[in-house]
C-alpha cells in the first residue's frame, strides 16, 4: 500500500476526485458555534484555524494560532446521522380502492457516501454499529444501503478535547496501518475494545514547519485514490513528526474511565445510591443517547393521512430515556429516571459486552459535552467505584 | 359512511389556535371533504346543530358562564380534544392566578360590577373529562391534522410526550444551552413543535408545557450555576403554561430560594 506526504492543496484534489467519482462527500465544518459533519463542497469549508473547547455541558470554538484543518476533536453529532438517519420512511401503503392496497418501499440511496475527517474513536463507533446492524439475525436494509460503498478518510487526532477518553477504552488517538490491517494507536487495547471500521486512507496533519498531511492507504480503493493525488515520499522526519504529534495528543488526554472489572462493578451495584443522586440531576432529555455514535435504538411510527388512502411506516431515533421506550402492554416499565439512567450506563458499559462482545462506548466524550446539565459518565462510574457496594448488598 | 361532524369551540383565548387550523392551507380542503365542519364560528356563521363527533376546544375557563358552557359542550361531543396552552393549562391568562383579580377588576373597568369573572383561569380538564390534549401556543397544524386523521382511521394519534430535545436532535440543531449558554426549556418541555426555537438559535420558551417526566429543578440548578438569577428563572416558567403543575411548582421553588437568599421571608 502506498503512503506519502501531501499538501493541503492536494486534499482539495481529493475532495474533487471523490465528487467526480460520484460520492457525496461529508466532512467537518463550522455551524452555529460548533463543528458539525455535513456535505462538503470543498476543503474551503473545513474548520481551518478552529479548535473546539469542550467540558461537561459546554462546547464552543476558539481560534487556533495556526491554519490547522483538523485542529479540533470531534463534531457535535457523529457520522451516525448519515448511516442511520434520524428519520427514515421505510414504506408507504397506498389504497387501490375497496380493501386492496399496494406497498411502496423507500428508495435505496442513489449516491455512495465518502466521509472525510473520521476520528479513530469514530471508526470504532462505526465498527460497533456495523456489528449491530449488519451482523445480527437480520441485516438492516437502511444502514446497509448507506454503508455499502462507504469510503472512509480517517484523520488522527492532534487536538483532543477535555471530554475525550479514547485512551481509556483503547480506541485512539492514533491509527496504526500495517500488513495486518488498521488498529488504534496511542493507547492499550483491552478485552472489550471495539475494532475500528477499516478506513481507506489515514491522514495525519503535521503542523511543525511546513503544513502538510501524512497519508497512508489501508485499502485498495485508498491506494488507488492516493495514486491519483500529488504526493511525495514520506521522510524519516515526517514519520518522527507523526510520532511526536501522536505522543502529544496522548499526553493531552487526562480524562479517565477505568474499564478494569467495569462490567461486574456496574451490574453488581444496581441498588447503589448513586443512581438516585444522578437521577436528581438528570433531565431524561435523551441528548446523551442521540449524540452517542454507537446508540442504535429506534422506534417505528405508523400514521395515515386525512383521506385514509395513504399509510406511512417510519423509523425514527428513540432513546432509553423516553417513557414510550419501555411501553409494554398497559404502561411503561422504566418510569423512574433512576431506572432509565441506569439502563443507559449499564447498557453502554456492561450489558453491551454480553450482547456484542465489546464495550458500547468509544470514549468520544459527546454525551458529556452535549448533556445540557453536564452529567459526566466517567464521574458517575468513578463515584460508584469509590463506594462499591457489592460486599454490602451481597 | 357519513362524514363525522366536527365542532370548534372558543373559551378565554386569543383565537390563535383556531387561526392555526385556518392556516392549514394545504390540508383545509381535504379536511372539509373528510369531515363535516359543523360549528366553527371563526370560519363561518353557518352552524349545524349537535351532537358532534369531535369537538376541538380552545381557551380556558375564566367566567361563571364558561363553567356552564363547557358542560354543555361535553354533553354534545363524543370526543373532546383541547387545543393549545389555554385549554390544556389555563394559558398565559393564568398569570391572574398569582394576582388579586378583584383589585385588577376595580382598577381596569369603569363599572366593575358588570364584569363577571373567576379568581382563576383554569384548564378545561379541571371541569370536564378530556379525551386528548394538544399542547402549544399556538397548536401545531401537523398535530391537529394528525389527530383528525387518527380519529378518522380509528387509530391512536401519534402525539409524543417526550422532551423537545428529541426533536431538536432529530432536526440536527446545535444545542443552544451547550453551545451558547442560552437558557432553554427544551429538556422539560413536551415535543410537538419540531424544536422550532432552537432551530433559530433561541432557547425553548416552554409553550408546549411540561414533558412526560419533567425535572425542572435540575434544569434551573444548572442555569443558576451558569449565572442566570432567580427572578429570571421564575419568569422562565411563568409564561404560556404558568399554571401547569410542574412549571408552577418550580417557579414557586425558585421564588422561595430567591426570597431566602435576599434575607426576606419566603
Ligand atoms: S457513551 Fe458517551 S463517550 Fe461513550 S461513545 Fe457514547 S457519546 Fe461517546
Ligand atoms: S444506551 Fe439506551 S439508547 Fe443507547 S443503545 Fe442502549 S438502550 Fe439504546
Ligand atoms: S444524562 Fe444528561 S443528556 Fe442524558 S438524559 Fe440525563 S440530562 Fe439528558
Ligand atoms: S437547544 Fe434546547 S431543546 Fe435543543 S437539545 Fe438543547 S436543551 Fe434541548
């Protein structure tokens, strides 16, 4: 596989090349004071010179003193919106008069997707959702339709936010590419670390001296793209610069989630008083689950129009924080916010492992930053660990 | 099958919800074809006698005459749907519930003895059984159309009771609380508007009233820590749904905290 160094201008050629090849290119850009992922017409829309400042319940942007294109951590909402759309009509039934009708299936996506700027933790999140949607008893048609032909251009992190903790999970901040494939770099893998979705290209933004991008191809498509782009051989200096960048990124992450024994810790503390404490602060607003790049829950809604000639079957994101989520028979099962927060945290960090063999958290920190009241799962887990009640309640 | 008969009734209100129905330009003709709009004074003086299959009730109960009339409306309606913040929670006029109505009446009217009014503005459900409540100030047209469509099809209307935040995220808005520190009532307010205010970079004003499991004290504690003072927090909850229990209680709680902090007796 090819690798090399290219200029920011060559990155523009990559976007144009992808668009030429029929891809809908989606990438990071500034909107409403934050970074979001949306259709990208050119690299001019990239968040050049911005860094994101994130804290529990806070996310904003600050000017950097350089022209970094990828000088932020992660966007407000993940790539999930593209692969698993928030709302999706699955089919429509149309009356043919009398008692007969015909069904119109939702159209297949007409354009393949290319994501530019996927972070290592986000590759892990896509890997997790692949497992959920593509490897279950039934493949999800909508997800598969968007995922098929998806081209991934990953970018290693050089500016992690204060909410990041990929180093605890083993999902970032870097990516190693070799003959065996692609793995997270800059942190140690655990038994429950999710494997990343395989990117086609891996970029590293180097800001020492000349602004340049180290590029490594990881698939044949990536290799083919790189062959079409202007680039030069990587020097030992470039590789040393990458190593230094990665080391600095790793050192900049100080949030920690201790994963050792986490599964048993949480499931052994279902009666812990901390659940009441967090429930008093939690709004049951669903934001944490909807911004989480791995949460996959949805509901289907059936409606009819005024004429009664059309019936619609629609899927939309749902969350274990709504009452309707556990509406079974006459009532909801999880009526207290305590039981709903506990469901979210134990699913993410414990029962997910039973279900899918990996943790459901990749350490992106979104649920911390985008919680309107700043509830921080790493703090909640630490509080339970500090007062582990297993001996007491056993 | 003959078309179901629909009636629209007005109590103390600004007519905005009825106007929403009239502004449903795309659906109005279809609606008129599918249901017999038998009583809708905002639209036409022509009135067909009851009983009615569906009654949409706008406005709150504020006079002794209202108390009588809503009983009559209930008697002649198979399904009664309240529309808007006035009908479901007493509306903005329920601010009077916090004040001395007698003093107002004496001050405002030249002949207060002609004005018959109750001390409180109250929701329709305090007086008669209500089959379904549509929130909002004003109601949302798609929700009105959804309710009528559901009644026509004999199915349950799809009216979610979760927080505005759900719709905000579905729509792809950037959260104004987190990104700008703008106070937003979205987390404690019922969905239905499609998160309209946050879509225009404004905080939610709570016009849909409390969501299914509201926790307003957690929200105001956070806003207070962000620098919003108590009188502002009290005012946040004293608008269109001032008398909705969760909002009323929270406004009182913050008022008491404020009074305590100022050294006055709560
Ligand atoms: S649980 Fe939070 S930190 Fe973990 S992947 Fe989801 S949003 Fe990111
Ligand atoms: S945490 Fe909740 S919303 Fe997320 S996948 Fe699990 S059950 Fe679904
Ligand atoms: S933890 Fe935060 S984001 Fe999640 S439901 Fe509770 S208040 Fe909302
Ligand atoms: S802007 Fe308001 S409604 Fe939207 S997610 Fe934030 S708190 Fe919720």
